C-alpha cells in the first residue's frame, strides 16, 4: 500500500495541506519549526489515532480551530483505493474507512501500517521493556493473524486476575482466569519469540551495511522463569501477589535483550550508535513486514540527516532507498542529501505551515 492523495486540516500549524505523494521516497525540507514534523505527525495520527509527540490529542488542534482532520487515499497492491480518515474535535476521536464510521483504532493501524525513526529512537535500546514490547507487538499485529485475539484475551484475563488478587474473598475464582491467562500468555510469548528469531538475520544484515563488522543478537525474555509453565508460575506466586494485587509473571513482563558483540548494547555503545542501532531495528522490521505481507508500509524519518555524519548518512540512505516502503523524510535543507536520492523521489518544502511541491 501507499498513500496517494493526502489532505490535512488544522493539525498543529498546518491549516490546509493537499499533497499527492510518491509511492517511494518523499523528502520534506524546511527550517526548524516550519511544520515538517507536524506533517509526519499527521500521517502517524491517521495510522495510530494518536501523536508520537504528545499524549493529549487536543494539543494537536490548530489554535482557534474547532477540530482537526487527516484524510488519505491509500492505493493497495491489488489496485484498490481505500479512503481513510481520522479527526479529533470536542466529541473525541473519529475515524472513517471508505465512508463508513469505524470505532476501533486497530482498523486505522491495519490499513496504514506506519513506523517512525526520530531523534528519540534510541529509547528502543536504553528505554524500559515497554518500548521493546510495543516494537515487537506492532510487528506481530501486522504479520500474525491471531495475534490481536491472543493479546486482547490475555489483557482481559490479566485485568481480571489483578482485580481478584485485591479481593481475597473471591480467590476461588482465580484458577479459571489463570488458566485463560496462561493459555493466551504462552501463545503470545511463543509468537514473540518466533518473531525475534525471524527478525534476527534481517537486523544483522542491516547493521553490517550501516554500522560495519559488528555482531548483533536479540534474545527474547518471556517474563517468567525458564523450565516453568506460566500456569505453574501464576499458582506459585498467587499467595505473595495477594498483597500487591499485581501479576508479576507473564508476557506483560517480557523484554528483548539487545547484544552487540556479546555485550548489552546499552552498556557498550554511544548515544549516536544507539540511535543507529535502533534505526536498524526499525528498518529490519520493515523488511520483515514486507516479506510476510507481500506489501509495503509507511516509514517516517524525522530529521535524520542531523543525527548522522556523512559516512553513516550515505550508508543509511543506500539501505533506505532499497527498502520496500513508502518513505517520508524530513531535512532542514535537501542539499545535505545531494547525490543520495533516487531520481523518482518527490520533494516538498514547508514554510510557516504551508506545504508546496518542489519541481525538480
């Protein structure tokens, strides 16, 4: 899939934007605070129903406006065109697909698989386990058909078990919910472990091309002791967890250990190298998505050139240009990418919230 026509209204500083996007690479230039990142943020909002910069949707609405809207025509590999729209106003988030109202944000995510590389991408390495679980679960949502059902049932069982732990009088109900939690948790964990196994060789190749001759390894940690079933772990800890009311075993405590030459990456590499390594993880995930789905998603890259020196930028762009994805890349000046862009890419310029195509 690829975004074709894109329309943005009253999103941050972007009052009214209409673009026809290239299915490959779209380069967006402009000074700082001109609206470049807001353009990427609007695309992210269309695919995720939220911002990557703020938890408050009302902060996205342009000042003195009643609400915002983002609309796109999405061209599929089968030749179909889907019309996807998302907006936010006083009544809350609203979304539409082909003229019909949809209530689940997962519908937006399904039709617009979007990923991001921005100056905070290093959090994937040095941040908490939640960052890495979200990374894995995005990939599984898009390539594993039963993942969403497993995840939804697991989260429901987890909420029920935590609630029962806080009410000892209802402890007799715990085994029923523990059985469901264990079944879905084991399945969810197995899917994550298999996904990490499939991602590993793609990541190693990407790292080799950009960072050079280093060995990278991903190790999935499932969230309960090896050699023990999740059901046994839940039963073993039940008495101690009554006091806290929190389930401490399961895939909601899972993590991915990231090693460089056998050492934890967060302890070995610099902040700049962390950003490159985390970016490589996103690029590898995009490759895996394309292989598994036979389709391409959307990759947003914010201010990439300012994060990389010329050597790494050249290597990164070589990988990026081959990547099976529609790319939106922001830069202060397109001159920094001179000689690194394919001829068929599109150029846009943003100035004071207005976006115009640059004819090459």
